[in-house]
C-alpha cells in the first residue's frame, strides 16, 4: 500500500471516538471491567475506521489487533490464536496458488489441455472440472480453498479461451455454465453420504 493511498483525515473520527470511550472508563458500569471497557473503545474505533476506510479494511483490522496487544488488553498468544488456525492458512495458501496459476499462465495451459481432451462438448468440460475437484479434494480438504484456489483459475482460463468474459457481456456464452457446474458439484461433494459419515465418526471419536 502506497502512502498516497492513505486518507489521513479519515483517521479523525475513529481516533476521536475511541479516545472518548477510553477516557470515560471511570464512569463505566460496575459490572464491566477496565480491560473490557478499553476493548470496547478499540472495537468501536475499529468499526468506525472500517466505515471511513482511511486505509484498506485489512490494515484497519491489523491496527486494531496490534493496539490490543501493545496496550496490554489482550495477551499476544490470544490475539494471534486465529492466525494459527490450519483452515485459515489452507485457504490463504490456496489463493496464493491461484495467483500463481494466473501469473505463470499455468491455468491457461491446463485449460487448453482440457479443451483438447474434452472440448468437443461443453458437457465434457463440465465433467472434467468436477473430476479435477474430486481428485484434488483429498489434498485440499477445504471446499472454499479448492474452488477459489484451484478450480476457479481453470474456469477463468477456459472461459477466456472460448471468448466468454463478464466485462464483455459474454459471460453466458460458457463461463456462467462452468461456474454453475462447479458450484453444484462442490455442494454435492460437501453434502454426500461419505462426508456425513465422516462427520458422524468424528463426533463419536470425540465423545460428542
């Protein structure tokens, strides 16, 4: 993010409201602890900053988390707990992989292979996408990560190869069909019998 993209004036309201709430701590309700009141001040300031957007929302959130740690409201371990979640990093890595597909042109090469093997009919392309989703599912168990990081770049490359793009108003040429196919395929995988059985088995193993 470049400094010229920072809207410094938009920091005024978040900082002002946050400080007002912070210094109103002496008149807070008895049931509310001092740490909870200070957390409220940072939370309200962060929400207002998300509305005024002096910087991107991601940057605003990071500033809010950093303030809670620096001011001693939340321990570092608790503040960074969500960042250590395996599912979150799985989705993040899938999107990094997605950018690599697009930047290197690998998605286009895969799309051309699909066209060569299954491109006689659009139905063949749709089945091949569902097949790729099925094959990559064990390695990428997150449905969101798999669809956004692996399948979507291939769909985008296929649609572009066939001259179908939303910016041109030609999305219904083939692109929307492929996206709808992946959407339906992903939902059926997510709700099929083995998935339900796996969930039931996991609950039994954990004594739930």
